[in-house]
């Protein structure tokens, strides 16, 4: 089970997650606040987050992320699927 460490307003919360879930699903399951105005469909960028460590443990950026100009350590929580440990700062 991957460990996802979320950073929200400078505070860290580490949670265990099932591999194959999006960062948004993991955050919501763990009670970590992550905005998702479009319902997690990749249209609004409110779930934008920064992957601080472990980016290699995420699926590659989706066409939706690329179409919205999301690149580098920035990812949409609703599109990025976790398959290993990482640290993610919620910026949205």
C-alpha cells in the first residue's frame, strides 16, 4: 500500500492508500480537503497540486492535463493515479 503524504497549509498528513486511485480519491477518502469544482472530471484545475517527492510513482500526465497546460511537478489530483509513495502539496 502506498503512503501518500499530503501537505495542506504547511501541515503534513500521511495516509495509506490503495494503488490505482487518483490523488483526489485518496485525499477525499482520508478526509484531506481538496477542491474539485468539476466533480473530478479534469475541467477546472481546482484540484491542482504539486508533487514534491515520488512523481515517478504517478501515471503520466493525461491529455486533459496537457491541454490545460499542467506540467512539471504540477498535476491535477483528479487525473493523477498513484502507484507508490509520494509527497503532494495541495495548492488549489
